């Protein structure tokens, strides 16, 4: 593993936004990756239901600076974890809270962020070694619920809402205790040009900086 243990909080410090590149193709992976990095992004996720996801992960892992954490999303099976690691991925993101996947990721020294929709799932995932909990889908889990979770979750737990996040709806989640966000189609779709993706990335980065300064 590059550079020893990976600490997710380190990658979330400057810009705690995770780029979810669902549908990314290998031939555009490097250009899209650099457009995101230039906007300040430090975490890139390629969902495994994308075309040739392991190839895209390998390209990004080799091309991006060491300051960028590259990995996979929509990881559904523990056996997929080894392939992601072999491709150079260091991040495992899941839509669900399969503890077998969490444990396999941690056995391999990888960062793991499982998806949870209830406090029961959140506590179980953290106990199994999850580095953060992905609140998914965020459209169904409003800021008031996140605030209630925050009252009982460990204070150092990282909470990352994913689903329907846009530059103009991050603030209520941050006020409720969110540590960052996963960004999907508002940031990237396969139909977008690299220039469009770059503009979207800068808009999200600017919105985050405004929140931080505010």
C-alpha cells in the first residue's frame, strides 16, 4: 500500500467532497481525474457498475498524484476487494452495510465507507472497522435525521451524506454534523465534457469554501 496506512480524515481536510464517477470509461479516466484534481478534489470513486471499472481505477491510481485517494464504489462482494487493491485502489465504498466487505477491506489495509440508512447499521459498520459511514440515500435521510444520529454516534465518526447533493443544499447537512459529501450526477455523468465536469467541480469546491468561511 502506498505510503503506509491511509487515513481518510487526511483526504477530507481541505475539500471533503468525494467524486463518484458512475459510468466513467477508461479512455476518459485520466482527463476527468485531472479536471477534478485541478478543482481541488482529493477523493475519486469509480463505481464497479461502470464500464471496465478496474481498468479506470488502475489508470487513475497511476496518473493521479499521491495526494489523491482513488478507489471503487458499489462494492457488493468481499471478493471484489482484492481486485480493487490489485488495480491500485485504496478506497472501498458500498451502497449497503455488508460487514463481510468491511472486514475484508480492513484486512487488506484499505479505507472502507459502507452505506447505512439506520443507526443500527451505522453502529455495526463502525464496530466492524468502517472509516466513515455513508448516509445513503441522503434524499431519504434529511438533515434533521443526521442531527439526531450525531447526538448518539461517536464524536469522531465521519459522516458523509450521498445522494442528491448539490452545491446549494450542503449547508443544512453541514449544520447537522456532516463531515463531507459524495457527489454523483450533479458533478459527473458520462455525457458531460471534461470542461463541464471541471466547471461542476469548481462550483462544488467554491460552495464548500463559502460554507467554511461562513
